[in-house]
C-alpha cells in the first residue's frame, strides 16, 4: 500500500515512496500495462513499483470528450459521464473529480478493470497508493519574517486579517480550538468529520493564522479564515485519491466564489521521481483556476525535483531554516524551491486546545501561506503567479545554504 505522510519531524522524517503518473504517458520508474484486445488498444494502467493499494484505482477521462470553457459545465459533464460508466460497469465511485483532473476513484475488480480499459472515454487508469504527511508567546518564526511588522502588527493583541481564506489540506484542524478562526471543514478519509485527531493540521493552521488575542500563540496572518480539508487520517496517512479529492474540493470553492482570494497549504508529499502525476496535474489545474498553493519541500535532505507535489513549478515550494538562519539539514533542496521559511522548533497550536513545538518543512510552508494571505488581503485580485512573484521579489537573502542550486531567500511578511 502507498501512503502520503506528514512532512513534520514531530515523530519521524519519512521517506516518500509514492510513484504516480503524468498525463496519459508513462512516467519513468513506473510499470505500464498496455495490452491490446483483438487489435484494439486498451487504456494504460500505471502501476507504481511499490506501496500500492490493491484493487483501488484512479480513472481519468479523455479531455476530448468534455466541453471546453466553463468549469461548471465541465463538472456537470463529468458527473454525467462518470454516472454512465459506474452504471455500465457496476462500480461505486469513492470520489468524483470535476475541477482538476476529470474522473473518479473506485475499487475495481480485475475483470471489470480489463473491460473498463477498452472504454474509449478512458485516458488512463492509475493504481492508487498511500500518502504520508511530512511531519501566545510570539513564535520566533513569526518574528523572524517580520509578520509583527505587517499591517496586522501580529503579536500586539489587535491584529487580524479578513477577506481571504486559507484551506489546510492535511489531517484536519481542531475545529473548536479557541485560538483558531475555523470557518468550516470537509472530510475525505471516511471519518465523517474534519476534526483533527493527529495534531499536524492544527499545528500548521496555527502558524498560518492563530488569533492575535493575547492567548496561546499568534500566526502570520492572525485570525484569517481557516478551512479544514481532511485528506489524511489520524495516523497521518491517506491515499492519493483522497488528496486529489481535497484539491478538487478547494478548486470548486474558488469556482463558486471567484472573488474570494484563496490560499491552499499542503504540508505533505511523496517521492515520485521527476515526472508529473495525477496529483501534480490536479494542483496545476487548481492554480490555473486561481488558487495559490504553498507546498512543503519535504524532509529527506534530498532534491525536491523528485517529490510530488513539491516539484510543481507553478506552486510556491518551501524549504526550512533554523533560528540561526541556517538551512535545515533535513530540508529537501534544489532549484525547485522558491522560498525558505522558519521550520525548526516552531511553536504553534495543537489538539486538545493546547500548543506544541514541532520541526519540519511542514512548519515552513504555512509561514508562506500566511504571508500570501497577508498580501492577498491588500491585493485581492492578484493571480497565483503574481503572488509568487511578489513574495519572491520581497524575500530576504539571509539563509545560509550549503546545498547546490538552492535559493537563500527567506519569505518576508513585513511589507504587507
């Protein structure tokens, strides 16, 4: 079985073992089964070399059978086609993807899988896998990036951010934590609630936006609206199909609320090789729909180009550094990092209405998510590309880095 794991070093720094596909082609390092049936070519099945979930698949439709343009019209067409396919092959889709990749996930027996591959509406089928999450005193990270000098004056007991929403794609959030402004949640793990039983997502959420109320801690964008998207279970793991469902949900929120600036933080990932996969394409399509993504680089001390979704060029990929401005030894590195942020011994909110100190690129990425929220609160019409360009342009070259092709820039929130 494959799992996505938290990039936090709270317990362990996990190696990411997932391999997925990109588009309809076969990425390097993955096994493709592409037979023919009586001269008719079948849709390929991409089988990662390890950690698969036996019998569970992500089915992606061909683009040329869908209408162009309006995403709501595309979503309606996807619903109709997936319904027809489910009826024809007696399948019970777990998730339907309407706004990013177009298709569904389901348990599919081998006999039905072979029949499904001959359906001319299917572009490819990807075997699912398991994903692992990377694992009010003014926190040093908030102080270091000068969030306390931003328009909110984070830490003086009066700061707040409005007009922006940040989606935490993670283990959920403690929905009733008194220091967090949680406005909603959705669960894709089958638990039935977006409440956090792990702690990772709640910690990430606090770094982004813990309230400036003289209690607990304070976030980079104090009091910003937070929305829990639970794609990882209380053990910090979940399937790729669940994570894609979370990305698809966030994209739907942007489509339904085009004037609401939205940031999504993903402090999770997997080692996949350099080829793009279904999750990567889902993130790209979500960015194209107007969602800003901040993504943890990973904690393996390796080149981030081999990690999904960290290697998505359109996203903001974040490495970690410590209190001495030294690049963290555990942080992934390389040319695909856009920024660095504090990620060692970070104090933030935690389950049980408490606080905890954790380390990891999981903690670095939400510093950037909060900074993006600050910028969008003053520039609500900025595109994801414009947000990334501005944050990079305003960053400070104060990180001591001893890795090749790795930026020395730290995110800086003091201008917003």
